[in-house]
C-alpha cells in the first residue's frame, strides 16, 4: 500500500479548516519531544511559547505591535503574489521608509511642529514606494527579474541606512556611536493604549485588510490581478495590462512596507539605528503564503508568527537555546504549509496497478 | 514494532503524566533566588564577543551556585525586540539584568524608568540612571599589547574593522602605537565592513588584505574567519577572543575580555544590598581585560617586553596614549609628557601616525 495524492476537484472544506489543526497538533507533539529531549520541562516550554505571551495586557499589546508590520507588509505581498509578481525586497522598502520618515523626524527635531508623526508616516510610505518603483521599472522596461533586483536592493538600502547613521544623521551628542537622536515627542506615534507600546498606527491594519479584501474580490483591477496570476495568457488575451499589475503590486507593497518602516522608527524604536527590523520584510513572505494569500488569512498568520517570535524569546528565559527555539518555529511553519497539500489534494492508499508489459 | 495506535496512546499518556508531574512543583517552588538575565546581541557560538559575556555568566553560576539563577536571550540587536526582552525579564522577577550590546542602551533605559526596584547594567553605552549602571573595558590597553606582538613579528597590520566608532578607532590606533613602539616603520591598513559578524565577508576582506601584502591580521568582528584566513595563507593574526584552535600556527595572541570578575562583584553587591549605580571603565588593572598566551613562534624577548608592559599598565606607570600622539596627517593631539584624557579616548575620531588612509566621515 502506498499513499498517492489525487487532486481534488473542489478544495475540501474539512481540510481547509482541519489542516492547520493537524499541523498544530503535530507541532505540539514534536515540541514536547524536542523540549524533553534537551532536558527542559516540555509543558512549561509550550506554555511559554503559546500562552505566556498573551496572558497579560502588556503581552497582548506586544503581540499586536509585532504582528502589525508583518500583517501590513503581508497584505501588500499577497496582492502581488496573486498575480505572480514576486517582490522579495519588502525589507529594503521598509528600510527606505524608515530612512525617509526618520529624516523628516530629525529635520523637524526640536521644532515642536504638532502632528509631525503624520508627516513621518506619509514620507515613509512615499520613499518605500519610490524604492519599490526601481525593480518595477527594471522589470517593465528591461524585463529584469524582479526577484533578483528587489532582493539586491535590500542590501543597498541596508548600506544606505548604515551610511546615514554613521554620518549625516548621527546624533551629535552620541559620542560617535552609530545612532540618530531620539525623535522628539511630536514625531513619535501617539500611544493607543497607555502603559504599552501599541500606537495609533495599529488602526491602519483593519483599514488595509478590508481595503485589500474589497480590492481583490470586488474590483475589476483586483480581478485582473487574480487572472494575471491564475492564467497569464488568458489575462493577456483579455487585454489586461501586465505593466499595470506590476506597478500596482510594487507600489502597494512598497508603500505599506515604507509605512511600516516609518512607524517602527517613530514608534517602538524611537530613533534611527543601523538595525531596525528583525527581518519583518522577509517574515512577511512566509505570512503571505501561510495566510493563503487572502487578507483574513494574512492577518491571522501575522499574529501566529508574532506569537512564536515572542514565544521564542520567552522559552530562552527558561533555558531553551535560541537555535532550538528557531528549530521549533521552523517545524511549525513547515507543518502548516505542508498540511495545505491536504486542502487541494486527497490521500489515496492504493497499490499502483501494474502496467501490462 | 509499535503501530500507530499505540504510539498515539503512549504519547497521550506522556502528555498526561507531564501535566501532573511537572506543573505542580514549579508553582510551589519558592522564588527567593536572585534571578539574573542577560541580553545578547548575537549567538553565543564558541568564540567572540557574546561568547566572552557568557563565560562571565557561567562564572556567576559557579561562584554563587544555588543562590542565583541565570537566563539569557540571544540574537537581540536593535529594533523593537530589545525593549520587549528587557521588560519581560524585569516583569518576570529578574532582579539584575545585563544588556551586553550598545543597541540595548535606549531600550534598557526606558524599561529601567518603569522598574525602579530592578537593577540594570549596560555594557558599552553612556546613559546612566539611578538603577542602571554602565560598564565597559579599556580595550585599548590589550590592543596596545597585541600591536607590540604584531610589530615584533612583521612590518604591517591588516585590520578587518567593523564600524568606525570611537572604540574601534581607539583599538586600531592602540595596536599601531604598540607595534611602532617595537618596530618604528610599522604601518596599518584598515578595511571597514559595516558588520560585527559576517564570516564570508570577514574572510574575503582578510584575503584581500593579505593580497595587499600585510604580514599580520587583526579583527574587530566576531567570527574566527580572519584567523582561518591567516592560517590558510601562512600569515599571522592577533585575534579578538582566544581562537587558537582555529590557527595553531597563525594565532599569535588575542585580546580577551574578562567580564566574570565584574559580574561577580555586581551580583554580590545586589545580594548584599549594597548595589549602587556606577560608571565603570577599567582594564588590565581590574582584571577586566587580558591577552591570551603567546604563540610559541613569538621570540622570548618580545614576549618578556609584552609582559613587562602589561605590568606597567597594571600599576598605572604606562598609558598607551601617552604623548606625543600625532595624527597620520601630522597634527599633535597629545603633547609630550601628557596623556590622552577620557574625553578624547571616548570620542576618538582620528588615526594616529602609521595608519594608512582617512577615517570614513
């Protein structure tokens, strides 16, 4: 008896909701064995992973705060990925948003202009878009592979940020350390919830999620994007503009990623540093696929990823090495993505019929 | 052989057993121990900056045994994570928290203001609060000794440098001054690679420096890649953290941070109730810094000179930046008979005589 995968005509509703549950059970069992095998209390570790991060108001606010960048970028990526347009460089667009927004915050430092943070966010979104426009242009004009160009521009953005915090934007009172001044109060994101770090930027998440859902499912442009991904020749035959799709998806993701970068530096970080993102732009790619490229799915996936990110820090406080924490995170993600096979395929146990010689 | 059903039922049983056996004692355990948290900017690994901080943490465990409990979180560098991790430690009953990277300073200061009863210690920064002490090491003292060793084994140094911050510039200058004290024509080439850890880039940079003809390598980065390059290419290296296992022939000596004694002292102060915020910047004299044993290739008289200089620094008879200190453009920074003050050392933004090129600005 060998298992075979047979394509389902209709995705199974049972599998659609059951697959993540199976993946979660598998991961919990794996985690139990893993943590026990390195001599740690497995239940305490799993508790630290999944419960401790959210059983206090501060913990909950941190979950929302960490999920915000992942969800916003993931939403943008999902639109492009639907149309088979591969922007892998959201991390670079995030950094440019941080640079653009941060530069405004520093230019207005100590000027006391009320609402500076709004200008910071807008500038961040625009600089993120501008950075994303480069691979979009190269794709359309020269047919350059956008995966490579957008990816490589991350390193350019990283060096640019490094140059700025070591040079023109360095804190004059910072003893030569590579960091900007701390932004003044009016450039910082107002808090949504006192005693936490959750800021008003979070309010943009439901707006973006609903907006992108409406766009994808209720507009002609959204329909074009989906056709462009599912059947590119059909889209071309129907006269749907491929360059239009490329521009739209890059500018959307670049704008969201740039906004995220600006909100990170004007929010929890509070200044420009050589390192400002723990890789949100990369993790958002996982989030987009984990969320099956749907807006609701992306938002849920972003919170799951934020949970295991924070959980990974918590278990380290119990003596679980970070490499083991990351191994566990990897298994969870692989299990979730692999179990999706069950949604589109069903498993048939059968002995393959012997071919007549 | 176990079939699927028995595997399933035995793992369910294991889950059930775990529930009763482990949760209850954990809740009843008394929380009187001093819990000490460490925030690390990179993985501990088997050499380098974080590794040496972790050696200090292990010394704490050996020294205080059951009176304390330590925990650490690795790979926290900049961004929004640092504040959350420091705060998690503080809110989970940790009484003493060490932040070991410059990027932990502002996040730690924000948490420290919200947790006045918790003691915070930050390495390498400049913000001090009533419950947040700062500590760092006068690494230029050991760098000077490294330079003396390099100067007695070759005529030029190639430095794989991280970021042009005062600490690193100071180290480059101290090595060059040390080398020129024994070899007046010694010169130093510097390549900045804008990272603390990137084994591939460290290696290619080291290879490029060797191709340019340097005799001895030095590095401010965390991986053993530069030592391996020197070993493979038949050159010498003065390392950051003892890495002799990677270069038995090439590894002349290394600068070794010795955080343990400081950590023991500060922990004892918390246990005794005598902890007070302070600003510690000490080196060889307080055993916060040393160099690893010299390679057998280093001539005995050169080794003796290094040991003698180390003793002079311990007693305060010698300062690596004693005047005259000239920049590599000939400007006098410290007059003969004077020594560089801490203000100049902490904001050092020039190359001394013997270093080639100009600092990136």
